[in-house]
C-alpha cells in the first residue's frame, strides 16, 4: 500500500501587506494592498506535497476562531488529509507579512494554537508517524514537541526532514535524529553559532560540513535563487542550481522546496540530487506568484517548466 507522508507543524493565517519597499524601523509607509492567505510552514509544506499528488497527512493544532475553518478548508481543498488536526481554545496561528516589490519580505509569526501542539498530541498519532514514508517538521511549534518528533521518527527508522525555521539552537539529540536538515544560510549560521560561538564560516561546503559534524545525516543548504548545496551520507557533495524566474513573492519558497523534495524522493523514487533539482524548479515556480499556499504548483506545471527551463547557472 502507498504510504502517506506526514507533516507535523504550524498552520497560520498570513495577513499580507504588499509594499513598494520594506519600511525602515520607526518608519510609516503607505502600502499597495492587503490580502489573507493560508500559511504556516507546516501547512505550506503539506499543500506543496498534496498539489504535486502525494498522499499527505497533517498533524497540527488550530484555534477556536474563524481562521481555523479557513485554514482547515484550504488544506482540504488542496487534498491534504486533515483528520489528524486538533483544536484548542483561543486564536489560531497568524503571521504578519510585508512583501516588497523585489519579492523580499519580513514575517512576524504569532504561534497561537500552534504553541499548544504538545508531545502527548504526537503520542496520540504515533502509529501514523511510525508508518509514514517520510516525516516533515519545522520549528514553529514548541521545541519539546519537535524533540519528541525526532525521537519517534528515529525509533521507527522513518526519514525525517527538518526545516530549522525559524532557527534556534537545537539539541544534539534532535540533530542526530534528522535525515535531511534544510536551513537557509542565515538559519545555518544561527544553528552553528550556538555550537561554535564567534566562528565565521564562509563557503556552503564549509557550512554543510560543520552541520554534519553536529550529527545530522544530510544537509541541504538553501542558497535562495542560486539553488542549494547538498552533502551527507546519502548524497555526493554537490551544488544544485536554481532557476531564473520573474520574482513576485518569495514567501514559502523554502516550504515549496521541502514539500517537493519529499514528493520526489517518496513518490517518484528519485535520487536525492535529482529530487533537489526538481524541488528547485517547484520553488522557482512558487516565487512567481503571490501568497504561500496559493503559490504551490501542480505536477503537470512543474513537468512543463522543467522541459522549457534550464537551471540558472548551467546555460
Ligand atoms: O515559510 C513561510 C511561512 O512562514 C508563512 O506562510 C508564514 O505563515 C510563516 O509561517
């Protein structure tokens, strides 16, 4: 039987102001427009997987407000199995996002119900986690819950992709449970600062090497439009190039990458390098449109994109 991919993490309603440029601290600027989108790193990764055609279950927590129904409906419409979502009293997760014309953004996350997802909630769904083809996590839920997720996946031998965003210092136990760690450069620096204070790292191979020394099995260092650098036990050390596209909104590009990478490995049986190439294409498509979950492409669109596009640095 086809195994599900399980995403454990956050669901946020994204409140998005579009502006010409990001304001400086203390500055007031007039924005262009305002929209709400389904977001949250966990939910975005689940939608990325579902749009591509993967069977995906989401474990997370919603509040008792109106946003909860909107977020749940958004996942259902995308094809995510929401039967494992739980509810608590109070507000759902929200994210205040400002998106500039050049595609850059700032994000403030208010965890709300996401912060109430506890280790015992994962224990309740232990069987689903243990039977998953792969488990995806991020860091917008309580640290203790992520630690518990690492323990459960490791004990069951289930591959675990951890997106360390937003980054904070991670325990060695958690790092040792991770199959694929997928930080961007800023997040990698933050993770390493905790273990090697004051040490300046320069090149992606050096950063990846230091992260591997902390015990993770593989690292995919996200380099934005440049693509990724991969290293570890299951892949030869390599750069995978990004694609040149017209950037509209970079929100959730990293989530698109993680969902697509998991899809390519689990559903298409791709080797990690090929999966990263596919995931770079999916992330590139996602930045050409506004919003988080709204920007996740379907498989046919990705296949068409890959047929006509060359990676940026390989022309
Ligand atoms: O990764 C993008 C996401 O970060 C947004 O959707 C927002 O909700 C925050 O979680």
